[in-house]
């Protein structure tokens, strides 16, 4: 493979990028001036140097000037309620919840969902790290926040069984289920209708 | 307008049908044999003759051989729990909920949603009929089941205020809100995240 | 099956209509007033009574007041050039070409395309009728106008071989191939690029 | 703006990438290991160092080991017919035509289309360079190959008028127009039907 082909292979790993668009990226870059490529290359190296994985919530974050070296800005912020811990699958979930402005506690990035047929769970999710995080004390409620899918449900059940006996006073909850914005009854699946009826209020 | 054009105008009123498809329907019918058109025409007249609007829930239903003349099969079924009444916008919502197999009470078709800026509400929804239905007694809980949209929310608030003082022991609830099947946190709007957090359990 | 179910089955035969929309049509009709259904039913019967299949071009047409009983308005119009005959697959193709205002000759509706693996061709297309139409004289050029698809190409080749020896002075042509409006080279398939290059001018 | 934001701004310039996906790219890169970023950064710099713009056809190409420094592999290949010159808008058009295996001559990348209301044309397309290329001799036919759009048509007319008097024996042609693969008559626009009829054969 030549350089252009190798580069296309790397772009194909980017989220949502197929073979055709990967090639278009390479063509696009070939026609840019050297300054553009140099800036892109420099920013990539800067990003890499400035990126840390938080030792507490395991998300990737950009090191701020004067920031602590090991803990992200949310985990090191003493004004944030540290009695609730929202467990999410991946970094991008955290961005969405933060942007919604409706949650004021801490986060924990599980790093994946638990496959339904799988014994060696620790390879897929940070269950060991989550237990350690909870044993450090302070957290009173763990909120499990996964996509409503068979694998999301399975992960929810798995964490409830793993964390259930960890601490006597730990409350475990899961995100509420029912109608989402724009959901029309006529086009809703049976599970959504069942949840919406069960959780009526 | 000739017959073909008049017919296309009628098909354009059918749900989801635009001008081009309405014309294709007419062409399609022109190329059928007379037997096909006659059968369609007969079935339409049969449907009209056999259709009744239920005096209790106001849905349209097909009169069954030996069925009562004024009340649909659900409203006349004494095995169905008549202490809960699910209020929905339109007939097709009823089909979805019935098919989900998760609700075992009676229904009431409101006939529309309440426009947000509107005083003469009775033109749009069967509020008078709903009050009469509730005053006949027997119903202990009214479940409001509307699409999560500004107009759906407005209708929910309107009915709660109208029905609140009707009977001292009437419980009013609304469908639960939160994540629907398949909802991904990353792509959820702020309201859905807020509801899912608030209604966690 | 009851009337509503039978009617849904018929609507499912309409072009582009699936099970869900067929049911929505039935619900829609159940909620209309009797006058609407009666008008629809009457128009359907009128359409059937007023529709004829043209003895010359085989399209379905609406009988006009004072119109001839067997021949459509195009075929009976002596001002239309009757030396060119455009052979198309179906009635809706004729509408598109007529609307484009770029063709001034007569038409012939073949009634289908010739399946690629098939011996008994007369079942699928009006080849016998087309030959009779041409033998009546007057036509100097037959234009074959089919979709660019394997089956359209096969039909083109089949008609060229069937009509080739019919009359010594009959010209047979096919629609030109190349770029269509909006076609972008970057996204064009090899056949289109080949045709566009071959037919450059 | 911090590094992550600057990087997202650059990704937003990539073809087909909006704000949300640009951010996802940054997140994706933050979670890769250092080796991945280093390789990407190195390949980008390699691509930049190895990319040349051909002095004859103006496309960007990857310098091959032992390749000439100024002229791409197509322009320097003496086996390729140099009497035909295909004029295209951009590099990616060349890839598509080359891949189709239906053209065996040389190329010229115009670098854009001529805006319809615009006097200073040289800013937008390489008209001066194209004239110089043709005056060097050898080319007997110029094929204009642009998208069928108002601007593509305008560019076609503009080049015909600019090149018409350049050399007495220069043939100028444009890609053929008509039906493309898969085009259905029923859904074709008037221009496509007109071209297909005019160019029938």
C-alpha cells in the first residue's frame, strides 16, 4: 500500500466513514496547501499530548493549563455533588447529559456494554474499577444510564447483581422508561407502551 | 374536472397520499377489470353501512353480526375492567395500545388535541362527552395518553384542569416519560434526558 | 375476513401501498361521513364505465363526450404525426413523455417488458398487436423507449430482432443514452460513462 | 479555542463532515493510543511530501519512486493516446472515468465550473492553462465532460466559445446525453426525455 491507501485505511476507522468517503478525504488533503496539512498534523500531536484519561471517571479529557494531571475537571470540581454517580457506556453519552443541564452529579464511563453471552466480563467493561470507585465512599446513589436495547438491559441487570451487595446503604436506580419527545403512540413498540403505562404518574 | 381528476382529488385526501400517487391510483384503477372496481365499490358501501361510532368511547367500529347497535365490542364487554379509562387522541392510537396487550381497561377517543392558542375548545375535542362519560360513574382512574409534543402537553394540562374538580375520588395520571426502546443517550434531546433522570427507579 | 379486512387487502394491491397504510386507509374511510363514501363509490363506477382500452395504442383512456368509442384522443387525432411510433412499457410512461412536450408522434403501449429467461413471450408483451399495428402501414420509424435495465435492454433487442424483417423501409431506433440531468461523473456507473463517451457530440 | 475545538474546526472542512461528526472524530482520536495518532500524523506529512500537482493535467498525484517530478503517471505514459483530451471539473471525476475503463486518452482538470454571472473567469477555472496545453499541439479532440446542471452547461458553452477559434482542426465534443442506467421514463425530467429522443439511434 502506498501512503494515500494507508491513510484511507486509517480514515475508514473513523466513526461513520466508509471506503468512498475515506478516499475523498485523501483527495481533499492532497489538494490542500502544505500549511493546512502541517497545522492538522500539529493539532493531532497536541491533542495526543494534551489528552489524559481520568483516573476516577475514566473519560478522556483535555488537560487544562494548571489542571491536575490525573483527574478531569468534573471529578476534581468540589462544587459538584459527589453523592450521585451516573454510569454510562461511553464518553459521548457524558457530553449529551452534561449539555442537557439536568444532572448535577459525578459520572463513571463503563467503557462498553456487557455482551449477552459472555463470561469474561472484565474484558468488556470497567466493573473492577467501578467497584473500587464505589468503595472509596461518598456515593449514595448509582444511576445506570444505558440505551434501551437487549445489551443495555443485560448490562443494567449485570451491574445491579454485581453492585447489590457491595454496600448496604447504596441505592441503585436506572433511567426512567416511557414516551420520549415526539414519540407517537400509533408508531410505538409494545415495550414502550408497556413502560409508559407502568410508569404513569 | 372529469371523473379521473375528481377521483385523484379524493385520493389526495387519503392519509399520506400526494398528487403523484393519487394519479397513479387512478391509472391503476383504469387498467383493472370491471370486476375489481365493482368489488371495491361494493366493499366501500358495505364498510359504510357496517360502520358505527361507539356512543361510549366514540371510536368507529365495524358492526358485528349480533352486535349491539350503539356500543363497540370493547365498551360492551363486561369482562373488561371498567374502572380505568385511557384517553387517546384518535382511533389508530387505540389499535396500537390494544395490540401491545399491556392495557386491560376501557378507552375514550378525544377526537383531537387542544390547540395551544384557542378558546373554543369544544370544537376540537370531546371534552363535554368525556365529562358525561366520567359522571356516569365507575371510573376510578383516567390515564391521559398523548404524544409528547407541545400540543400533546397542552391537552394533558387542559384535561387535568377540567377534570380535576369533577369527582373527589378520581385519579388522573399521564403516561410515563423517559427512554423509549432504542433511544440512545448520545442522540437524546434535553427533555428526554431530564424525564429519564427525574423518573429513574 | 370481515369487510374492513377485505378492503385492506384490496388497498394493498394499490401501487406503493403496504399493509400498515392499507389499514390506515380503512380507518380513514370509517371516520368519513356517508356522503364521502358514496361519492367515492360513484366515481369509481363512473371511471369504470368511462374507461376504454384504445384499439390502436392499447392505453387506457377516459371516453370523452362525443369521442369515438374504440380509439383514444391521440390515436384519433389526425394532426398528430403518424409516421413515428414510440413503443413504451406502460401507460404512465406515456404521460411523462406527453407532459415533456418533446414528442409529436403516436404511441404504442407494449404492456410489459420481456423477461430474460422466457420462451412464451406473447404472454408478457403485445408483440402480435405491435406487428399488426405496423403492418397497417404509415409508420416509418419505431422508437423503442424502455428503462435502462437488463430487462429493458433485453426487450429492446427482442423487438429489434422481431421487427427487423417486418418491413424493408422501417427504421428502428432506441432512446439515446448518456448523462441525465443532474448526473455527476463522480457517482456515475461504468455503463453511463461508456455511453456518454461513445455518444459524445 | 482549545486544541480539540481547533481540530473539530478543521474536520468540519473535510468533504461531507458537519459539526457533530467533526466532534465525534475528535472524541474518537482522544481515545486512541499514542501510536495511532503518531502514525496518522506521519502519514499526513508523508502524503504532503509525496503529493505533486501535474504540470500538464493539473491533477494532484502521488510521486512514485523513480517517477518524474513534474508530470503525473498518465501524462508521462507514452502508450496513452495523446490526441484526445478529456476536460473535467475535478480530480475525483478523473478517478471515476479511469475506473470505468472506457476512455484511453489524456485528461485536463479544469479546477472548477464557470459561475453563470461572472466576468473574471480565470479566477475560477484554468482556461489560460488549457489554451497553453492545446497550443503545444498533438490534441485533435477535446471532450468536455461536466455535470448536467446549469453551471455545467454554462462551462460547456464558455469553453466552446473560448476554444472554438484556437486551432482550425480542433474537434470539440461534449459527453452524450440521454437515459442513464436505471433511469425510468416515468420519473424523468423533460430535459432528459428531450435529449433521449433527440439522440436516439
